[in-house]
């Protein structure tokens, strides 16, 4: 069974990854498709230069499964970000953000 403190880390990781992907989606919609922006789970997996699968990517974004640090770094880098970018978003998340995200997951 996953401890509550670990569950919070999993949820904050999923929230952070979703925010990063959302930024990419927003950017790609402004470029009229002229640039190749990684803006989907498929593109993340394909761009990772490893055997990262869409299912593994989906798991990291779901907030329901543990992901290894290697997986998280591969996802971050394949989206064109640095781990520093991830950390900046992650560190700004509040308990309120986690509670809201958890409630959204429970509704699904």
C-alpha cells in the first residue's frame, strides 16, 4: 500500500507534467503547426529516444501510479524541458492544488 506522503508526490508529479504538456499544447496551437512541438503522450513516447511507451507516459500523467525518476526525466526532456523547469512548477504547487486534482480523479 502506498503511504499518503508518497501519494502526494505522485499527484504533484502528475499535476506538474500536465501543466508542462498544457504549455506545449498552448504553444503548438499558436504556431499553426509550423513547428514540431511535443504535445501528446504519443509524441512524448516517440521523442524520448528510449523504449518509453505511451502506457508508461499515461501512467506518469495519471496520478495513480508510481513512476521512476528515470521515466520522469525522459518525459520532461522529450517535451523539451529541463528538470529545473519541472522543479519550479512542482515546488509552487500547494496542498489545495493536490486536493483539487485528487477530487477530479475521484470523479472519473
